[in-house]
C-alpha cells in the first residue's frame, strides 16, 4: 500500500479543528498520519501536534515520513489514547486547541500479514495494536471456555451465532490449537449460516474478528469513562475528620504511563499538608465515594459508603432487635446445618442461568427456529425452607428433652376429669330424689 494514504473526512476534520499558527493539536489515533500531515500544514509555521498510537509500527512509519518536513513541531509517543491524561501534560499539551480521535484500525493493520487483523491478509492470530501489551487473540481462543467465548462474540461483535461459533472453536481446539487468521475464518465459514437471499455479502467471520480485536485491545474499556477508573477529586480534608464507619475497601494506586511526575507531586504535597483527598470513582458500574491518602511512598484509595448508606450510631435503637438468645444445643445444631452445606468455593459453578437461557432463545430465533413458550409447570409442593426446618428440629429436640416429666402429668388429667363427671352425676341424682320427696 502506498504510504501517505488518504485519510477519511479530511476536509471536515480541518474545518472542525481549525488549526492555525501557534496552536496545539492532538491526534490521539495516529494511524497512517494522513490527518496529522494536513493539520501540521494548516498550522504552519509554528503550530505543534502530539501524535499517539499504541502501534509502534505506526509511530515509526509516520516518523520516517513526516519528521523531515515538520521537525520538532511533530511530537510522537507510543501510547494508547486512554493514557492521554498523563501523556499530554508530560509533553506540554495540557491545554490544547483541538483533539482528534479516529477510532478503529487502519488499512495498514488490515493488510499486516504478521498479526492477523484481517481474514483476507491472514497471518498469526495476534491482533494487538501494541505487541508488548495484552494477550494475543490465539491465547484468548485457547483459554476461554465456550460460554466466555460466546459472551465475547455477542458483546463486542453482536454476533447472532455466537454460541454456535464458540462451540465449534472449543471442539476444534481439542484436536489442535487455532493459530492463524485463515484457520479461524475457515472454521467460522463452515459453521455460520449463509447470508439470507437479497442481503449484502459479508464474510461470516467479520463480526467475530471485530469482537476478538476489540477484546484483545480493550477498545471499549478505553472509551468508557466508567471503565477508566479515573478519580474525580472534589475536596481535601484532614484524615481525623473522617469517621471510620464509612470505610469499605482499600486499593493501592499506581501512576499511569507518563503521569509519574504528577503522582509524585500529589503524594508529596498531601503528605506535607496532612490532608486526604475526597472524590468519586466508578468500579464495576457502581459509583463510590473514595478517600485518597498518602501511605509511605504510595497513594492509597479507600472506597467509602455514602452517607445515606450508613445508619447513624445515634439511631441504632431504631434497628430491629434480635429475638431472644440461643442456647448451646441450638447453636450446635445451626453449626451442623452450616457444615452440611459448606463446600470449597468454585466460581465456575455459578452462572447467570437465566441470561444464558434468554441468549440461547435469541440465537435459536435468529437461526430461524420456531420458538414456542410452554406454560409454566405448577409446583407440586412448597419450596423447602431451611430455616423453618431448623426451627422444627429445634422444637422437636426441645420437646424430647422434657417429654418424661410433662407426659406423666398429661396422662393423669383424664382421670381427674372422669372423677369430676361421676361426682356431677351423683349430685344431680340426689337433687332429683329431694324434689320427688317434696312433691309427695
């Protein structure tokens, strides 16, 4: 392919960025350098541009082609755009006039026969933009189980036949590992249905290859601010002002690439001021309050509960009281029940079975299968209640413990009742005789 390929929407990009002399611009996805070249041309004689790319081949290619023309006005760094917050200020681009993100992969990568980005060019299944970071695609295919592979193809490729492709991969790797783009493309082509009549011809491996590339390079995680784990610092307070009741989990913080200086400055300044930073951070889709404090030569982040998640100690009396005290025998029985249900924890045993059933129905429907939903079967009996069973066992044990004394008293009661009845009959008969004599 000819170097200096035509970039997409070049005129529209220039119109939006409006580069001019003295301006600072960032091309966060350098690629072939086509946009970078036009931006620097429009920003002459002294406008500067920072170009980032995770692919070292892209950095080298653009440096060889554009450095002779633009010299020091062109600053190149091998880095993912997720690291821009650290790399930009480190290179003097903390406040800029324009920033371009041209997401996806370049035509150079599609035709690279060494990394297997495309099924037409072929090559070893690597797919990493940065060969020194992450796991090659071939390793993902070899290590993920069928459910994980299917979830990957659905999430990143919206592949309707994800389950079928995943099962075929698992079956094929039992014979031999899948190492090349040609092998994977051929396997998918054999198991995925042909296109529907009248629809545009798209290779059946297109979505799966896209999904693998996105997963290998964590492309969506880099775009989603909730996945960057950046911390929005809002204020600084003294450590002793924080009530420990709000603390949750502790994490060590490490500086991102290019942010070492800023990390060190914050650590030193907070240590000398005796202050703790309070901010917000999102972990696994939940937002937490967080305290960031210096500890020796590192920063530590402690996630905290929000105020409305904590009951004030003054309100503890409002909480429901525990019912009674358990005896020694009751505790022993509860411990035996717990022991009978205790196993070694294995995360592989636990699956979102409801979600799996729904996705299986969607996949079968997409394949043209007629889906009918049968009415729910009526349960024959109540759902077992372990706590109710425990209480019944305790009650039974308690009854047996006192059965000897209480049983004898209960048996004597009918005799007293019978004697009382006989006495009542005699009294009644005596009264009738007295009335008969009175009449006579």
